[in-house]
């Protein structure tokens, strides 16, 4: 299962593939991508705070299409209202949040509650504070592959865009106006 760095890498790639502006060098945009691409795991924090078990609510409602739509709408409205937040459109916010759900569904063995409230799949097991912090800090080999794959997607996208821009640039010479 992707950990926070893996979800961030997927979120950055999602943003780069769907936007004309890069998040690199723009700390507010980078922070927004970090927050939105990891937002569905807020259920781990709730589980730890309410039941001392990070798995108590994990992979439930926050890992659904409905949550991605609702939280995407809320994030978009917040970016419209508060000038200190980076401007992100609804589809960008939705895509960043949904990238987390899709990554968990595709890159792990346990199911997500994609169609919540029609279906609910909970993560099973016990993960106390120590377990959760240890897992996040130690990371996994899978995150390294996710980061490399996301970086490759971003580089390929930038290469295609620069080749396309160079192809459609007008020649400048004596006869051009």
C-alpha cells in the first residue's frame, strides 16, 4: 500500500499531467498537493484519536468516490474564498483526492469503500500510534517504485510538451512579422 510519500508522488504526477503549471518551486501549491493527495488517510488519525487504533476506520467512507467529490468541492471552494491558498479548480482537487483512492485500490491487497455508502470495506488489524509512525517513517520499497514511476511520468509529460511547443513555434526570420 502506498504511504504518504508515495501518495504525494502520485499526487504530483496527477497535477503535472493535468495542469500547465508545475508545483515544484511553489511551496503553497506543493503543500496543497501534499494535503489533498493524503487527505483520505485522515481516517487513520481519527482511529488513533478515538480508539487508539489506526485501522479502526481505515478504508471506509474517506476512501470513496463520494468523499473525493465532496472534499474536492470543499477544497475548491476554500481555494476560491481564501486568497492565501493556491487556486485549484474543482477537477484538480477531485483528481488529487481520488488519486489516493485509486492508488490504494490498485496497489494494495485490501479493498477500498469505492461506492460507500453502498459498500463499506474496513481495514482489519491493529495499528497503534507506534505502529503507524514506524510504518510512515520506515516507508516501503513500493514507495520507491511509485516515486520513480511518477517521476518518469512527469519527465515524459514535460518532454512531450516541450517537443509539441517546439514543433508549433513559428519561425522567426527576416520575413516574419
